[in-house]
């Protein structure tokens, strides 16, 4: 575990020190009346988290879209002026190529936050659009922390809350040990639970933690990512469900938790008792300690 904690701490330090990139994302978002977040690759949680964060603290019109929805049903028919689009690219896939092509052709303002350097062909297509690299390991952790730090700099929002959240994100490194100690008993139980295949799900703020588990080789077996609604069905077929949630989202997963009583399903819960704006990061850190993360 010590080695994994060290990797997490190094990733946190890298992102906290990337002040210039944080300002790029903040300025890009504040320059438009409408912001759309999307993704390329297996991880949708950075786009979801950005939307939840921004809509919680500002009056800006903001939403997240699946890449295909953005490409085929929004971009060709929307008014590009005043709209900023942020793509979180955990891989330089055909999906990213498709998004860049369509958004460039339709004149939309675009910023790509990438896991790795893009091929020259894709960089050429971006032209004057913006590109940020979150280099190295721990992509998912870095992306969520980067989002939290960047969006906490926005001045038009709920300032007292944003200032508190920003301080918490900047000082997250020293509290990782306390976080792990607080959930030590739960982590031991979950580690045992994950030695068999399970459905992994999470509430909107905790979707990143669910992705971290589902896209890893945790326990040496395959796990299956599913929304809470779909997990009501998939959980019955597999018989085991791990749920990530927070105190404020408890009621949204209550029917799923009841499956342990009504459907004979084995369920386990990791619930965080923190501000929903910061719980995403803490959930990923806990998931990362459990498994080799993305």
C-alpha cells in the first residue's frame, strides 16, 4: 500500500503545481455563455464531474454529452457562437478524431485535456484550439483534481464555498493518510468483496471511483460498470453489487441497496461523508488504493 500511496501523492503534487494549465481551463470556460463537456476513451467521469461542479456553483448553462450525441445530434445543428466545448481524452482514439473533425467543421470552440501527446495529424487538426496534457500515470485521479482546482478559480460562483473547496484541493496531499485510516475497515471488507466478479456502480459524484474499480484488474477478476438504474437488473444476474455514494445521494441508491433484502443480492457500500464537490476525488483515491487505477 505504501507504494500506491506514494504514486497518488506524486500525481497530486504534479496537478497542484500545474497552475498555468488550471488558468487555461478556467479562462476557457468563463469566456462563454454555454459549456459542454464530453470525452474520448473509457472514462466519462471527468465530463460528468465538470458538469456537476460547474452547475453547483455558477449560473452558467452547462451539460455533458456522450461523444456520439455531441457529434451527430448537437454540433451540426447548434449555434457555435458563445459555446465552449471541453473534451477529456483518456486515449487518442477514433472517437477523438471524429469529435475534432466535427467540431472544427462546425466552428465550435474546443479545448482538449489529453492523457498523452496527440499524434501529429490530430494536433494539426486542432489548429488554434487549446490542448492540455495531464502527463504520466494516474490519469483519472489527475483529471478530477485538475478539474476541481481549475473550476474553483472561477470568480462568478458561490465564492465562500469555492474558496473552501480550493483550499481543500490544494491541501489534499497531507490528508491522504488520514483518509485511508478513516476508511481502513471498509477498505479491508471491499478488498475481500472484489475477489469475486461484481457489478460496480456509483452515484453521479462518485462515478469516477466506480470507473477506477471497473477499469482495473482489482482482485484479479473482471468487474462490470453499470449505472444505478441498470445495476438493478445486472446485479440480479451476477448476484453481487458494489455501490459508491455520498450522504446527500443516499436516497438515489436506496432501491439498489434493498436488493440485499428483497432479491438475495450481496451488496456492499462505500459512502463518503464529504462535500459532493470534493467527494469525487476522495472516492477515486480510495478506489486507487484498492486497485491499480487508470
